[in-house]
């Protein structure tokens, strides 16, 4: 097969004989096709960075194999694998300027100086730092450093680029912008990449496919849209940010089932609701019926008590306690106003519901 | 320990300027865009062999030239005629003289350490926490004594205090107070640098928070700043105590017959009374004191490193305001210290220009002679040339051995067995850190006559003095280079490897490139230590090939104003060369850290 094949990979730390062994990675099988960007998503400590380091040749394998184009990489030292690696904090060489960092891999490949210079200029352009070559590394901002680190990793045209949470140390706005930039840089250079992150938005932005890991095991790998639509398990759904789980056979589930429409795939028993899947349509008026603005397309599916309101990214979000679901984050429909303590009617946003 | 004083303690973060150095450009063979090659071996035999060699060279060197002499020395004290015999201990400890010397050593070191701290902490405040014009010059000036050879300091103090000197009227020549003053003179800068280095990295906002919570300035200092500085103060105190307790050259020159330390006593017992067993017993006592001081120092160092990693880089120091009581008092103390430091130095230079026939450079022209009534076997210039040649050899050995020690000890291998081996080596290599120079010299005398039953007398080899000086300088090289190597993030090496650098190129383009300044500094330190080394050299230098410090010591021991004038001139010469080397080395330091 073409590209990277990780087969039943296990990585362990510590000493088995003393019982102090930690299984960081436990039987992970995963492939990355040539030209594909795979995002490896998981909470911190789930072993995703260990997978990356094992692929790079920096961690010994306890079991399994890593191969490229069908050739086993066991015994191939780090510097002969042709895999680039980008760290969370860049790890730029402090004693070299920007160009000196970017051209490091080209020197190691013994590329002639003229070609090196051209390639460095080209890469700095790709990451949006044209003309920064002579700058000292210490004068760069955090975002600029990561851009240089990306250029440095891409310069020797690695067969595979490994990115270890490259954006985690940056602030949110910069992270979101850079995630787009990383994606376009990888696509522009046609680089095969394995991108490790704990941020599901980032994973969806950068990856052609997203693989979810937890506690050393691979839970699911799928393109982002499919993954969010059909998480393989409740664990995956929870990690993707789904907040509440409704049994569709329960009394409460009936309303939601109705709102989702008739044709559900076979075997679906549970609906997972993301933040904002429930939308506050209006106040519950009187003890009997619900008012608010339920309609044929968006019928009222539940009611709840407003606990708190918050304002995020220019939109009102309400924390609502719903009988049987617990505390959920609901979006506010245009014009809906509610204060803590109010009883509100909730409709369903079908796009924010996954089926399990 | 005489040679150890050529290090300056700063605690700068270990980042190197980005313009540091460039790798030589390799000649470009045909381009190969895909670097990956199939196949490849598990890094095996070659690598193990290389690291074995890297660990083996220093192990053998320090084993033969440090462990063996010291072990022989200790054995001499405990064993007589092949059986355990503690009678030598009983006999030596029955002497009143022994107890007096031990008491003197501890008293001198204790009092000098206390005074150095009392003067040094205000100095650290003024020179590292406050900003004023000329601060850099004052900082540089107060560090001058620390790098001066001990014999030179002894001669400078005598030129000040002895008959005919400007402070003759104080009657301090040959007194306990004079020795303590010289020890403080040496070590003031060590306190200022160690404490000040931490102080300037302390986040001022912690103290501001205490003030905001209602603490008075004094209370805030005592309850917040002082505890934060405690590790640096403890570290400085233990190092100063170590240096004072092992002082040799200055004490020998200043103490005359009445005062001394264990170091000078070992020398006297060996060379004057020829009582080698007594000297061995005293060496054992000295080793115990050194080990204790080192244990305290390394403990303090560890807490200091922890404290440092917590601290934020502090903002710019505030200007010195003499209106504020605290600033004025600290500035006053520091100004006084500056004057006191200047006195012996100025006196040395001025008196070196005074000849029996009036003012002039007669003492300097006399450096081309062998002194009045042929006090010397060679001219001072010849001795200076000897010193330079010996220092060159010693520096090469010290930097090679010390560099390898630092390299090996800085590794964190993955395999448990290898990791254990490294931490064992770490402990073994740290042993000579507190080596007393006199012990080394004395040990060489005992062991290197037909070593291992070989038919050579190494005592007559021209390499003996450089080897002894290298043993004394190795710890300094390690202390300069090791912290910089340890501060390199291992992921930097991993990044280089993923960019296609093999183990050798990682070593060259990351480790070596980032340590090159520290290595330059280490070369300077080692050279200066070797030039001024007197403790070991005084035992080992051949009469026909004396070094500059040996010649100076000989000259002041001889009668005649002419010889005395020559000693002063030779001291000025030695001081200038040493200070010049350190100045160049300091320029190399840049922002590169290192412990000293």
C-alpha cells in the first residue's frame, strides 16, 4: 500500500519488571494515504503524541509495526526516515536565524547553496513570512515561530510530516487562523501529514480524516462530517463535544425522534446533542400549554429552567436544566429573551444532533 | 582549591544569541530531494564504542591522576606496614598544633564567609537590582580580585600592610585579621554574582503583592524576598566557605609562621618537617571538610535551580535613589567595599614602581635577571614563558577531559541500565569538584614515583605540572559547560534528527554549536587557573622549570629590597595576564550561562 501504515502499534514507558509500566499506546492500527492529512484527536495523555514519536522513530515500539509504502521501518534511524516533525513549541534552533533554521534540513540533505536559498524563500512565502530570513529567532512572536517551524519541517520535502499539537501554545484567534494556514500550506505542498491535536475544531479544520484516540486505543477514524454525524460510540461523541444523550425509545426521546423526521438509520437508539442543539424558542406561558414559537419544521421538543445566561461570540447562550437531560447549553433563537429562573420552551437544531 | 576561584557566578538564562556561529558549509554533492534511504541498522556497536570512549578517557585520567593519589594519601594515614593502624591519627590529633590549625581553618573560613555575605548582599542589591551610570564598570571592577592568582593577592596585601606600606600603622601584617581580609577580598564578588544573579530574575511583583497586602518594605523584604534568595545565599555561603577553608597561596604569604590553614599545614609538614604521615592525616581531615562543604553547596544549588525555573524574567532594574534610606545604605556599603578592594591593587602597582633608588621601572627591567644574589635559578621572563607553556598543556587536557565529562553526564539515555551508568558516572565525576590543590600535589608526590611498578619516575616528567593543574581545572570546565549542555531541550536534538541529521551531526550542529561559547569561556578559565595555580605546583615544579607564582613566592621569601621589588613587578605582570585572559573569556560568555 501507499503511504504510512501503523499496524497494532503499542508503546510502553517505564519498567515492566518493576510493575511501573505505562501502556501509552495499545494496539493502534491506522493508515495515512499519500497526500492525505490525518488529524489524530484525543484528550491529553491519551497516547496520541506517543504514536507520533513512534512513527518518527523517537520511541521504541513495544509491539506492532510502522511501515511506509509497504517497507517496515524497524531499524531505520530517525534521520533516515524522511519524516518531518513539528513540535508544539517549535523547537527552533536558537543559535540560527530564520533562514538558518529553515535550511537546516536542506543542508543535511546536502542541497547546493543556490537551491537552498531558493527553497527557503519559497517556504517562507508559503507560511507568510517572506523576507524574514535574516531575523533572529528570539525576535519572533509565538505565531511567527510556529510558522518558521512549519517552513523548516516542510523544506526538505518530507515523505510524511508529523505535527505534534503545533498550535496549542497559541491564543485562540491566532490558533484558528493558523489552523487554516497550516491546512493550506499542507495542501499547497501536497504533503502527507499526521496532525496531533486535542482540539476537535482544529482537527476538523486541518484533517481530511480525523482519528479519535482515548486511553491508548483508537476509537474511530472517519472524515470530519461523517465522524460528527455518526460517532461510533458515546465516548467518541462525548469527546467530540456532544453534551447530552437521549434514548430515542424513552418518553423524552419520542419528541426528539419526531423532530428528527421519520427515516432514521437502522440500529440507532440514542441521539447525541451538541452544545446549541436545543434552541430556546421562548418562555413557557401558563401551567398548561407551551407557547413560544414552535412550528411544523421546528416543534418544541422539551422545556427547561434557565440557570444562567452567557454571551459568547456575539450570541446568547443559555445554560438550561432539562428534566431527564440535566444541564445543557442551549442557543437562543433570534428575538428570544430569557432570564435565570424562567421556564423556556426548546426546539431542536437538527444539524447539531448525532445518531448513535 | 587554590585554582578554583576563577569563575564568576551568574545566573543568566541559558539561551544563546542567534548569531552565535554557523556550521561550515559542506561542499555540495548532487541534490537528493528525498532523503530517505531504505534499510539501515539499529545504532549499535559504533555508538556504544564512541560513548564508551567518551566516558573512558575522563575515567582513566581522573582515576590515575585523582582517585589513585588521593586513595594512596588516605591509605597512608590509616595503614602502616600493611595493617590498619590508627596510631598516626592518635598521634597527630594529640598535638595541640593540629587542633589549633583546624580551629584556625574553620574560624577563618567562617568569619570570612559571614563578612563576605554581610557586604555582598547589599552589593548584590546595588549592582544587580538597581541601575546607575557606571554600573557595568563597578561590576567588572569588583570581580577582579576573584580572578587574581592567590599569590598575587598575598603579595598585594603585604605591600599594603607590611613595613613601609601605606597601612603599616595598623599593625595588621601577619595577623589573623589580614588573612580574613584577604579571603573576603577574594570572595566578595562570588556572593554578589550568585545572589545578584538570582535577585535580578526574581519577579518584583511578588514583593509588590506583599506590599499590597499590607507589609512594610522591611517586612516584605524579610518575608518574601529574603526567603526567595535563601537558596542563592546558601549556595554562595557554602562555596565561599569551601574556597576559604582550602585557601593556600594567600594564607601562606600572609600568615607567616603563626597562622595557617590545613592546606598550608600539609605543605609545611611535607616540605619542612618531612612528616608524610601527619600530612596524610591532615589531608583526610581536609577531604572531610571539603566533602561536607560540597554536599551543602550541591544541595543549595539544586534548590536554586528549582527556584530559578519558577521565576519570571524580571523587568529592567530601577534607578538607584540615594534619597531612599535602603538605597543609600546599600550604596554606602558598596562604595566602601570598592575603596577597600582598590587599596591593595593600587598599592601593589604603586609599590612595584618604587625601587631602592627612587621611582622608576627598575623592578620591571630586573625581571630579566635572576634576582639579587641569584635568588632564582631562571629569570622571571623565563618563568613566565614556562607558565604559559604549562598552562597551554594543562588547558588542552582540562578542556578535553572536562568537556567529555560534561557531555557524558548531560545525557539522559532511554535504557535503564545506561541511565544508571550515567548517574553513577555523574557521582564519580563530581568527586573532584572540591579537590584541594595541595592534596593533589602531595598525592602526586606519593604515587608517581614508579607508578604501577613501572620503571619511570613521572615526578620528573615535564607533563606532571600540567597534569596536576588540569586536575585542578577540570571541575571548573565541567561547571561552566555542563549547565549549558543540560539546558538544551532534548527535543531540539530530535528536531535535528527528523530533519536528517545523524547522531554525529546532531552533536556538532546542536550540542557543540550551542556550547561553543561556554567552551571558549572554559578555555579562558582553565588557562587562568593554570597560570595562577600554586597549591599543587608548589609541590611539583622542578627547580629548573619554575612557574611565575613559584618564582614570586621564592622572591618574597628572600631578603633584599631588590628581590621584593621584583616580586611586586612579577605579581603585577601575572595579574595583568590573568585579568586579560578572563576579560577576553568573559566577552565570549555573552548570554550563555554556565554555573560560574
